[in-house]
C-alpha cells in the first residue's frame, strides 16, 4: 500500500512540474524596471520595432531558438545586429533579471 501511495505521489509531482511554468532564476520585478529603462523603446509589449518578425513573444523566441535564460542573457550582454550590447551598462544581476522578466512575460503572452 505504501509503495502504491509513493508512486502515486511521485506521479502527481511529475505531472504538476510538467504543466507549471518554469521558475526563472532572476528577479522579474526588478527585470521589469531594467526593461522599462533600457529595452522598452524598441521592445514595448514584447514587440520589436527594428525587426517586426523577431519579437519577444514566446512563439518567436522558440522559433529562433532564443527561449532560454542563457541565450537572452548572452544577447543582452553582447548585442546583435541593430541591438546594442548592454554588457558594459548593466550588471550581471540586472542582465539576469531582465532575461527573467522577458521569459516570464513571454509565458504570459505579454
């Protein structure tokens, strides 16, 4: 009986983890402030004023293989194409926070 209960509890735990949004590492509330001050001019509402096809919406992040904390952090630090590098302007914690905010907003549909 205990073995069946343990298996049922583990199965339920795995099911919950599979359907819950991931918990990102940074502070999304602080990331919202960093985003507002540094990113919103080009990415308001998760859009992209420079390249309308490459938004910060979840479908586009997944399509362009950018739906990860590490990849967003890399792009924020190093920049790409028309996007400037923020590595010298933002601290590591701010970069992590803004990447966390972007992913959390993408999960919510902006």
